[in-house]
């Protein structure tokens, strides 16, 4: 593997119903489940909630990295993310994709930087964030606002 490549690995084991026990590196294991209305016991977030959590975490990491490159100062980043799914796609209805139909990411950055600088940060983050580009690459538009708050 090239020195520029970074591999991630996750293990999962079905535990019954629609639950899966997940292990990542040396962290405590956790459950992925579905809410009761989708056949689960609601013992943990569902897979697509983890995708949105991954988006939030990835955007936050990229804000930190790119802000350093830009000499952009901030004291807080709040992320509010929502995704919509058409469950007919999950049920196998032809012509309806089972992935997100929409994703909305609203970011509030506590900063003395201008809105123009926030917009520049947003553009760079959205083009370099692996989870963001994966979602967009699947054909899902990601919308929302990036707001500077003092």
C-alpha cells in the first residue's frame, strides 16, 4: 500500500433482529439498530444516522485542518444535519433509490471572520471532506447554510 493511502477497518456481527454489534479499533463496541417502526428494538442509532454522524464528524475534522491552512480563527462549530429517505426504495420499489433523497447540513461557526471567509472555508471543506464527497458522489445534493456567529 502506498504511503499516501490510509486504510480503515470495521468489524460487525449480527446479534439478532436488525441489530449489528460493531467494533472499531480498540474502542468499546456499539450497536446499530432500527427504531421499532422499522422492525428494530431501538437499541442504537440506525446505519443512516451513523452516516450523518460521520458527515458531522468529517466536516468538523476538515474545518479544523483547513482553518489552520487558511489562518482562520474560530471558537466553536455547531452542525445540524438531516437526511430524508424514501422507504419505498428500501422495500425494493423499482425506480426509487434507497439512499438519501436529500441531506441538509447547517453549520454555525463562532468566529470574528467575515461571512466571505466562512464561505471560502465551506467551499474548501465541501470539496475535500471524504464523507461529503461520498454522499455527493452518490448523486445526493447536500444543501444548507454556513453561518458566522460572533
